[in-house]
């Protein structure tokens, strides 16, 4: 089977799983929906972390911004936000199907735009940092955002916000948000695939290999870094809007800005699948989601120990990830041409 045929078969399998998964396994519709969100997390984190070498710990900030922006738009279109977020105000808002979908559509779009604007603004600040300083800087504004929103009573403070109730049966609601998550993950994958195949991919890898040399060659590194982060923020903003409505309730620390969970999961999924590869984040997200569901179900109380052990194994023994290992083992299956003379020369040099 040729490489092209393998790709077609793979896309067909993903399409069948995306459409038929919740129909075949209706009891796991929510878990399948979260899987697509995890894939999107990994894909968007890898734009900077894998392709450019900028390991951000703050990408989850855009997820929370999109979530809160969408909620405020959905509520603000039909009632006063401060009244709705009061102790009994949420019970007074009942939307028709048309009102609900208009609010959701406009809210998701607004969430993506606001998250993108924040990416541009913060990019001007943090892209002057390198290495661990960049990671710590992005982590800092994410933690600050959770605390600030938690103290902002107009948006519900630490008590959070209950999203408008979906005007339909629960099963229909689950299927709707599953398909939205799947479609968004597919669009994100196709977008990054298109980006990596063109000039952006070359510039991103040049930045990762040696940013000073890339600048000396005339590559506008700040522009490419800002574009990459903005695209990641755009998709994370939409995913936050959808995820907030999917769970039906948002609050700042555990749902909107969950740095300790989703924020760390983004990094681990890319490490597991293989940083800097197209399919690595997808494979890593799928494997990690299965690992997470199994440990959270059958090892409750020890799940964080299992996660810590996984991180140690990845960092110490398996830095190339699944896709990196597969490409190293069977390069021809991935369209990689290996010069045997160069390999033999390097092997002899290593032996000496």
C-alpha cells in the first residue's frame, strides 16, 4: 500500500470515528467530544512549542478567554449580565432555539476574535523572552487571569456562570457538541497542515533551529511567532466557547483557566506523540486521553502519580515521542529518504 493510499485510509477511519463514534458508543459521547478538544489543544500548542521551540505554559489562557467571552455574549444579548450572574438571576433566562443558536454562534466568533487580540497584545510582551523565561512568563499571565476573573463579581466571580440551557433533549445536545468539537478539530488539523507545508513551516523550523540566524537571513521572526500564536488562540477561543456550553457551567480556576490540568495536558500530549510533527499531537492526544480516562476511572486517588510517572518517562527516556520513534524506525513509510553513507559515517564517528 502506497503512502497516498495509507493517508486516504487513515482519513477515512478518522471520518468514520468522528461521525459514527457517538452513535456506536452513545454512553461515551462526552468522552469522545473531549478527545477532539484534546487533539485541538495538542495541535495548537505544537505550533509554537514543537515547530518554533517556544514552550508556552499559557495557551490555556485563550481557552478561558473564549469561554467567558462567549458566555457574556450569550447572556448579554438577552438580559443584564450582572442580574444573570446574581444568586437567582440565572433561573430567569429561557431561550428559544433561535435565540440560543444565535447567541452561541456570535459568542464563539467573539471568543475567537478576543482571544486572537490578546495573543497579539501578549505576544509583543512575552516574545522578548526565551527558553524557561518565556514559559514562566506565559504561565504567569494565565494564573493571574484565573485569579482576576475569580474576583470579578460582574461575571460571577469565583462562583462561576451557568450557561443558558440548551433548548432540546439531552441526547441531541450531546451529539451536537460532539460534532462541533469534531469539525473544529478537523479544521484546525487542516489549517496547521496547510501552514506547515508552506513558507510558514520553513520559517518556523528556522526559528526553532537558530532564531538569530533566521533573523540575519531576513526572516521576520516576531511576525511569524505572532501569527502562529494568534492562529492557536483563534482555535482555542472557539473551543473554549463550545466546551463551556458542553459542560453547561464555567468557573475561573477549574474550567476556564485550568492550568494544572488542561494547561499541562497540552504539553504532555505533544511530548507523547512527538513535538514538531504533523501527526504527533493527534497520536499523543488520543493515547493520552485513553490513559487519562483509564487512570481517572480505575486508579482514582493515584491518577496524578500515574501522570507524573508518565511525564518522567517521556522526558527521560522517550523524548522523540511516538511519531519520532516510528519515523526513526521506519523512515521510508513516512516518505523520509535516508542516506546510508551519512548514517554509516556518523556510526563510525560515534564508535570512535
